[in-house]
């Protein structure tokens, strides 16, 4: 029994089991995507190849979460020790303006909403996609196998079909009213006008053909090529802001990771326009002065401190975190220990407070994540999305492509850090992390969940560093979240804990889950990797052990006998 259980009343049992291996580990939010990653590593590919294959496969088997017409970020550690971030986040089309949408309110919770939901549902909600270019780029730069090999599992599952999981079926049912508005997407997910049920087979023939075209011709076929021309024409006819020139001019950005420390563990994450790396480090800096291990996992005191630190970081995020090409983000100040000390002084250890930014967004929880490592030391932790469930809730006719609705992440009110500008990158809560001690990786993790992501990864770091949980306990442990309004507390915490937090002044809302399924890998000194998936999604770890035959070994034939006389 882990010692953390001796210091808490918030105990829980894990629903899934971890996997340990030495030659490769993949954790994704669908078993077929994890299998695709292992298939690629078994063919001689590395972790980068496996991650790309898994992501393409997820566009087929987790279509409500991720697609080639979406955006995302990958934090990569290469076998030679280099660490970098590839930013494939979506951008605003060139013809958009700060007042392209008409907001319906200046107050939350409807602050981000616009007339006719134009920034949320339909063709005007689509931003310029970056996923396809980013995946192909990292495969070409850091992988070992060709693109057609990496895409083969995705093409196979799109063409032959796969069994719909209860998780996917629930997502279809939840969005059925919007899906029914578009004939192309409803034909796929609402056959005969009814949502696909769990256990039914989903075939995506048009999408399989699109993937084959990309596998043969490369990403340029969409970014300015023939397929991109057809897509841009169809989107323009539907009323979208996107034009062929937007696709042709899109570029990824290679960025330096943001770095911090927590109790001797180096934390590496994505920099702005992703807010997650900066604000996870900021929150950890605030909490570092408290004895979190002694106060215990899931106790009212620990959760109170976590919620207060979350609210401080949220105030700063809304004020100053945006695309650094358009806004001067004070990264060094946000992640400094001195600034954390200043903000920590505002926290009342017993009472909930309200905070404003002192350092001088709204996104969907429906993303996906992969964490993959190989035996050579390559690590990829990558969060990718089309933003809301089923993105813009349409399919580009004849392509099978479900586009993003990333325009919902821009503030529809002009003149602010997150306001819409042509060419501006969206701001995301992506917090794909790698943790190191003495220069060596000890964990890599991430999850979907939008602005709730940083709260979940920081709690994972606390669970690893302060509470000494196993990786399976880390990903399945109950979570809390606050962005300055309500305090969301998972029902996995006892009622007595929620009541204590309410007595401290928190506006407690009991929820089934905070954010999505975490995918995590821990690394032991002997080279063993242990992967864990979470109950909050179809998370599945898969590993490769064993290996090739001992050198110079062959199968010995039966001994040759002399011919009988």
C-alpha cells in the first residue's frame, strides 16, 4: 500500500492496469491507435514515427476529438538530448478582422458567444489547420519511415471500419442536434437519422480516399495543392473565411520549451501561444513553499491551496497569454520564483479569495493526447485537437474531413490579448510535459481538456513528486479545477471534503470528471518504461519488450546422419 494513502481520506481504486516494457511504450486514447504505434515501432520506426501513426489513426477512430484539419503541439525529446516544441496550432484566416463576429454578451458565461453561434458551429468557425503539416514535418525531420507507411493503419481502419466504442457513441449522441444540420456529417454518424450505437461498425470511405491521396502526394496536396484548392472552393461556397492562400501560406513554428523546477525535478513544457507550460510552472512555484506531502492527497487543505493557485494563474492567463507574434508575453516573470512568492502572499490558508492579474480564453475540452517513447530515448508528448466535439460539426463534402472550430478560441471583443487578428495563432491550454531529474527523464504526460489541462498536469506532478503515487494512480486520481469562478471537484472526493471546501468559501460544484483521459509514461533508472491510460477516455497503454534473437543465433537443423549401409 502506498504511503500517500496513510495521509488521506480521499482514497480510490484504479480501474485500469499499467503496462511495463523496455523497447517501446505508447499510451493513446484508443486501443487501435496504441496498436498502430507499436506496429510502426515493430517495423523499425522510432517514437516520432509511432506518434505520427497514432495521431493519423486517432483521426479515424476518435474523429470527434482530432483531425488533419485541426491544430496542436508536440513536445519532443530526441535520443541525442535535444528538446524542442513543434507548434502546429491553427491560425485566423487572412480575411478575418477583430469585429468579424458580433458578441452577444460582455459577461461570463456567454462572453465568448456570438450571434448565430457563428464562431462555434459551421463554416465561419473554421481556422486555418496546422495538424497535417506539423505531423508530416516531424516525421520527415525526426522519423525513420516514409509517410505512406505511417498512414497505412489509419487508411486501413477508415476503409475497413472499426467498432464504435461506448465513449464515441456517447459523444455522437450528445452532439446529434448539431450534426443533423449538416448532410455530410450526419450521413456518417447519424445513419437513418439516428446516432451510431456502441458496437456498430463505422466505415469512412471518403476519408480513406483523402488519406490515400495525402500518403501518395504529401501534405502539399492540401496546403496549396489540388485537394486544398477543392477544399477552399467548397468552404468559400459555404461561407467560410478560409481561402486557398491561407492554406498555402501556413507554416509551423519550432519553439524552445519553457522550463522550470519543482522540488529538484525539471519541468519542460510548451511555451506561448500555449499557456499550459508557463502556468503549470507558475502554479508549481506557488505551491512549492507548502509541505504538500505532509498535508496529504485530496485533503481539504491541499485542495484549497491548489484551487487558490489555479485562480491566480487563471487571472494572469486571461490578461497576458496569447500569440507572442502579436503580444509581448512576460514569460520569465510568470515563471519566476520571485513572482510566485509575491502571489503566494495573497493566499489565505483558510479562506477562498478573488484574484486579478499583477504581471504587467475559452477553449474546448475535446482534444486528444499521445505519449510515446522508444528504447533509444526518443520521447513525444503531444496534444492535438479540432477543438469542440466534432469541431465545426460538419464534413467537407467528398473528403470525409471534419474541420476544427478553433475560431471560438479568439475573443470576439476587439482590443484584448486574445482578440481576433488575421494570421494570429490561437491560444491553447496544452500542457504536454516532460519531467527530468539529474538530466534524465522520469515522466512524460499530457491529456485533453482545454483550460482545465494545466490544473490536471500540475496535480499529476504533485501526485508523482509529493505523494509518490504509481503512474496508474497518477492518471486516475480524482481532480479539481477552478478558473476563478466555481470550484469543480470530482465526485471521487468524499462529500466531507467538498463540504469543507465550501465552508472555506469555495463555490463547489461536484462533477463526474475534470478534463479528459491522461496518457502518462514513467521511466525507471534501468530503462523500464511504464505506461498508464485513464478511465476518463478509451486510454490504452501498449509496450514492446523482448527483442531480436541473440547475435549469431540460427535455427539448428536436425543433425546429419550417415547414409545407412
